[in-house]
C-alpha cells in the first residue's frame, strides 16, 4: 500500500494497477448487492440483447476506483469524499482492466485532491472515466 | 470582474455543488440559510471556486468568512492582484 502524505502529492502524480475480472467477482457482487438483473447473470439473455456475454456490473468495475485511491493514490491516508463516473463501454468476464489515476487539482486549504481516473480494457479501450475527490488525512 | 459577475459565477457553482438548478444565492447566504451546506460541501464549494476563478485561498482566510458577501470581498481582492 502506498502512503503518500499531503506534502508528497503534486498535480500530475499518477498511479495505476491491473486486475482481471472473473466469475467469482461477479458471484460475490451478486451476493453483496442482490442485483440479479439478467443482463449480469444470464449469458443467453445478454446475447439476445446484443452483447457478446453477460455484462459485468458497472459498479463492480467502479469498485476499483476505491482501490485506486485507498491503496495507490494517495493510499493509506485517503478519505474518499466524492466520485463521479461515466461508463463508455461494457466489460465482460475475462477482461483485464488497467485502472489509472492522475492528480488534477490540489486544495491546499482543506487538503483535498481531485483525481482524474479512467479504466482501460486489454484493447486499450476506455470503459469508464471518473472524477474522484479525496481528502488526505494527516500522517 | 465586477461584484455582480462574481456573484453570478458563484451562483452557478452553488447550483452545481448542491445539485439545485433553481438555487438563488445572495450576499447574505450562509450555511444557516442553505440546507445542504455542510462541511464536505463547503470544501467542494471552495475547490470549485478556486478552479473556476483561478485563485487560491488559505485556511485562515476562509475561517473568517461569515457569508457569501464576505467570500466575494475576498475574491475581489485576489482577482485584483
């Protein structure tokens, strides 16, 4: 886990990590959320609606924005304060995602940073983007 | 930039932060008169104003403010520099 303190952070600071979506993640998300919409649990239904397979929950992939700030940027001293997400492409089981975040603004008075983040799939296609507001706690 | 232009700009920021498109902001407005003006939204307001107007506030300057009019006074000083 990274442990950037507020004074270590600058505009342009970037962190990223990679993860692959598998069926166990989908099952765990279903158990937690109760979202049993057939688009996410029934491959035949999803194919009938024009997708190549069942669609991964958008909020499952977005949970990696939490990991981005809580583990990587800034990491240990993170306090997530806001998240604005736009989805642009579907994600499927087996996709490998790269989650990237870059500091775009620093509020010195209240020790809040803004991070512009995006998630790319293995084809380098952007599947979502986000603006994240994070407080940085004292060390 | 005139006082009225700043108030209009600030009003748009308030409407965005509080997600209330009909919100009317006056110079006397403060956290007692705007229901959702809590500590986190206060930080969001300051960040949005800094970004929109290209100015920076110090914590000591912000703690002395009592309402939107005080904020505009401070912004006018910073924008004049």
